[in-house]
C-alpha cells in the first residue's frame, strides 16, 4: 500500500509541473484564441535560463528560487515580444495560420538555444534545502517533489485571485467568454492580448525552470511537453485554468499508475483519456461551446473554374513534369516524386479543412495507415505492388471511417484535438505492435515491382496516381457534394435547416480525405522502400498543416503551391547549418507578407499587375 501511495505523490508532483505550462497555454488561448505551438519553446527557454542563472550565481537557496522567478520573468518578456512582433500582425488571418507562425517560432528558438547552449544535455543542481528524500509509510519521497505538490495549488490560488480580484483578471475572463463583446465595449485589446500572452509565457517559463532539478535540460524539452500540455488544456476545457489543474491531476496520476499496470500504454494513455473525455463531454470538463472556436474568420471566396491564365500555367506545369525524366537526373526525379506525394497529402488535408471546414491535427494517421497497409500486404500477404496500392487506401479509408464517426460530432479546436488523439493512438499502436509493424525498426524492403523499378518508370507511375487523385479531388470540390460540405462549413445551421444531413456528409468527407491521404502513403512507401512510425507522428501532421496554410487555405491551388514550396525549401535549407532558424524565418516572412498564403499573395499580385497591363 505504501508503494502505491508513493506513486500517487509522484503523480501529483508531475501534475503540478504539467499544470504550470498548461495553465499558461489555457490563458493564452482563452484570450487570444491562438493555438500556441511555441509554448513548449517558452518552457524550454525557462529551463535553460534557470540553469544558467542557478549555476552562474550559485547564491544558495535564495539564489535558486530567485533564479527560477527571474528566468520565468525573462521568458515572459520574450513571449510579449513574440506576440507584438509576430502574432499581433496576423490576428485577422485565418486562425490556423497563426499555428504556422508559432511553429516557425519553434524552429527559430530551437536553433537559438543550440547556438547559445550547445547540443549536449545539461544536468542541473538540486534545489538547496530540498535535495534529500523523506520516508512516508516507509517509501522514500524526494523533498523537491513534495515542494512541487505545494507549488501547484499555490500558483492556482494566485491565478484565481488575479482573475477574480483584479480588473485585468475580470477582463481576461470576459474575453475568454466573448472576445468580440469585450472589444465592442472599448477595452484596449492590444494591451489585453500582450499582457495575457506574457502571463501565459511566465507560467510556461516557471514550469520549465522548476524542472531543472528533476531532469536534464535539453533541446528536446519543447516537443516532449507540448503534446501533453495540449491534452491537459483540452480535457480541462480551453480557457479554463481550473480545468487545466483538474486535467493535469487526472493525466499525471493515470500515468503514474498506468505504467505499473500496462507499461506499453503509457505512450498513448493521455490521448486515450482525452478521446474518452471529448466523446462524453465535447467541450472538456470545464469548457463551453464558445471555447471551441477562435476569433473572427476570413470570408471564403467562392470557388471558380480555372481561368485562362490558370489553364496555361497548369498545362505548362504538366508539360514540365512529363519532360522531367529527359534530364536523366535521379535526384530530380526523386525530389519531384516527393513533391507529388506532398501535393496529394496536402490536397487531401485541404479537402478536409478548406472544403469541409474540419481542422485536423492528425491527418498523417491515414497517410501512415495507407503506407503500412501496403507494406504489410506485400510482406505478409504476398500481394503484388498494384493490388497493395489499392489495399492501402482502403485500409486508410476504413480507419478514417471509424475515427471520423467520433470526430465529426465535435467542432473547432476540440475536433482538431480529437484527430490528434486518434493519430497518437495509431502511432502508439504502430510503435508497440512489434511483430506486425516492426516497431521503431519499421518495415523494410518494400520496393516497386520489377516493371516499375526504373526511376523514370516509377516517377511516371507516381505522376499518374497523384495527378489523377488531384484531379479527382478538384472535381469533388466542384461537385454537389463539395458544395454541401462548403455550405455546412460556412453556415451549419442553415444547411441543417433545409434538410441536409450535415454530419453524414462530413463523415463521408472525412473518409474520402483519409482515403486520398492513404493513396499518398502507398506511393510514398514504394518510393522509399520502407515505412517507419514517424509517418504517423505529430510532426508529419504539422508538416501537412504548414503546406496547406503556406499555400493558402482559401484556394484549391493553395495546398499544391504550399507543398511544392515546403519540400523544395526543406530540401535546400536542411543542407545548411542552423537550418531550423532559416526555415522558421522563411515561414514567418511568408506569414507576415502573405497572410492568405503564397497562392493568395500571388493572386493579389496578379490582380494588381493585370489592370496596369490593361491600361498600357
């Protein structure tokens, strides 16, 4: 019994640490409606800054706690600068475009930290006066863990006092409930947004600083914490600090005992809990319907057939792709194949987001399902390449059919987070199901059939499959089914009022998007000859979001332009030193210069040039 009590205390200590970063994330979203992917970077900076101050000053117990608070304060200033210099300029852009901006910040911060502190992990000193363990019921419990158990509720109490006893806190609570009304009443929204971002950043920095005595400080801290922090915020209810505290306890205690009962489930347990909560309570434990959606959306322009200029450009591009093998350059053919795969993957996500209005943070799940299904069909079922290429998308569609049934019952951020949970569950199964998927070793040796083994032959096969799928997606977007999805995206109440079964149409749209992602996955696995769990991971889903939003979510050509730009830029910058910084800077420049994406920016430029040419 004493052992389980010790596990409970460990879980509560972890809950306090997790609550600090999650509460800051919740405050930022509640006020600004920004899904701040860079929150993990602020947490990492808090740890690095605290380590530097503690080891440099070495002033004992007062120096330790002073360094922790000072590190958090510096992170708050950095967060304020990010809000003023980047996010303030794009609040009127599509809300998910802000996600791309924060991901660009993540890349920049990673390389800045690498340049300042180097690649090696750093083991910080123990907290003065809390470096030993005490025995409770005979079990040794670190004193620092007991201190964290006290710090978490103390910070919660201070936040609640701030929210309930100050004018600023009342305005934050009001903005969380109805941001538009707060603005209409004349409240200085710029100050409110910046201050809320700074408070949230302070809490993230504090959470990172307090981790220095518990774990090594490394460049992986940002990505290792952000997924779990999002889970906590969503379970508790977006914008609810009290909900974040309750959810942090639930997740941390469940992890503490789950690792004893079923260690293999520890990777996906938080996401399983989140999925169950969202199915039962669509807005989290303490959330409201208003918390599901961001700020004002940008009106969608109607889809139109290709213009004469568009037809000329498309014809020229197709001619270039057809003639590419004449260069007899293996590198170019491999790169163009990657571009085609990325275009189809991004277009399938755009069909879900841009046409259907359903944001997915886990679309890579169906790309990976298609790739793994085709690989298993070849290795275990002995299917030839072409039947395996059919089997893969069928399994991806089946997976999307199952998960989509739950996902389309939600909306906004909660729908997006449930798709993330589904993807993480599939990733965990793939990682743990060693005998079938190979675990982290993946599946190797899945090469094209002999008749398609030549570089040019497989390239033409990829061009035919991906090009045909892209044409089919465009036809679906302009079909009556596509119009129903767009109608439900723009006005779900009106769509249902005229007798449309919107949920059924969205479910079918979700399944179709998953099937097209599976097509991209099967082309990928035969082009690379292998598949690994990373194809289903969060990072690949974020790549898809970046492709769509960089290109422009409001144009059918957007994901194609964004995917090509993403692959080509990534291929170029990854050869350079500090490539993350360069890539992140490029993302931020595109975000700030063309907030409607590359395709939207090119469209605006063409509209400016065309009248001038006509006048001449």
